[in-house]
C-alpha cells in the first residue's frame, strides 16, 4: 500500500520550492543591477549554438567557448581523418602560478612519478580572465602562421610531404575563421583584484572556471608543469525569449547522429570549408561575475548586422 505524504509535508515542500525560486530570481536581479562589470561583443565563434536538434522545451542557450576548445565539427573531422589538432597552451599558468592558486607543486615535473602525483590532485575553482581578440590571441595565431610557413619551406626543400602542408594550411584557415578568440590570460583567487588589474571592460571578462595541474612534454623533450583550463563553470548562457528571434532559424534540423554521419562522409573528401560566424551577441558580466546575454543579431552576407541589439 502506498503512503501519501501528509498535508504538512506537501506544504513544506511547496514552501521550499517557492523560497528557492525567490532566492534564485533575487540573486539574478541583484547580479544585473547597476552598471555591468563588463560588456563584450562576441560572435558565434565564442557563443556557439548547440549541435543537433534541440529540445523545444529547454529554451535557447548558447555555449561559451574558449580558444583551446576547437569547434566540434573540426574536432570530429580531425578524429575521423586521424589528425592531431595543434594544441593551445597557456604558458602563463606555470608552476609558480599553480602554486599561487593552491596546488601542491613540490614534486619536480621531471620526476618519473610526477604525472601520477599531479593527476591525483583535484581540479580547483578559480577566477579566469578572458581576453577577447587581444594580444594573446594575436600572438597565438601569429605563431600558428609561422609554423605553417616553416613547414612550407620544408616542403620546398624536399624535407616534408605536401599532404602534411595541405592539412596544416586547411586547419589554419579554419582556426582563422571559426576558432574562439576568447583567450584565458590569467587566473586568481580574488575576483575583485583581477577586476582592478584587467580594467578593459569592453575586452576582458572575469568568470568562474576550473584549472587542473598536468605534466606536459615540451618541444625540447623535457617535461614541465602546466595548468590546463577546464573551461568556465557557467558553460551555457540562456537567451531570453524576447531576443532569441534572430537566431531561431539557425538551429540545426538534424539529429546529432545524422549530423555526425554526414560529417564523417564529408571528411573522406577533405577538411570542411571555413564558415564565418552567422551572428553576434553581447555578453554582460554582473556584480556576482555571472554572465548573461543582452542582445543577439544576425550577420548578413554584406557584413551588416540586423536583429535585436
């Protein structure tokens, strides 16, 4: 026999739900009150649509993507073509920075047990400073271009295969056009201190993120300790219904499985063609350093922007 909850228990549960909702709404209102800490204009490269058909009941959300996170389509094609994508490392997150963030760094990275030792340490929550299309992104892209140019000279000298160069040039073209330009440039435990240091509110965002310590090989064969950014904690940014209209037609009409199968067939023919962003979006960060969207707009073929902004 089933036992029904007592009226008092039901009432208490309803009160808890109501109170929780009130707290959530009040927190969001307070976060967005006054002047935002930052307002940055991003694109589809940094705020990506979900892949595959979405659940209409779940509303509209965009995924906040950082530079080291290659577009999903590019990752899948690279896997099917058995090709490693160039890594994105954040050299500023070295052994000293990891110690400042609370990691135990006594084990030398050259120690045979170092990789296992650091793998046992948990990811740590930190405040990330994200710079949009700034010096860090430009340096990374310039380094990519220099490496492809060096490979081109090697091919001309007969020391490398033309197929290797073709792959490198195709991936570079995709990086230039599709990879996120939101580049982590620092991390810390004090958000207010980072806000004072990185004051360009039209280019820098400070958000909650995660970092782990990892032993990685260098180009010269030695091993070093480096922080790996796991990404922002708030990954999906809700698009309010009143501003979602311009991007509604852009959502995928394929299931994720059908999309993967199609891309796999296309990958046999070569790398995908670079696709420029189809929309822009304005992201604000509030008092609690929590982000929200204030507008989205479709990018027309002429480069003009139309829609809500």
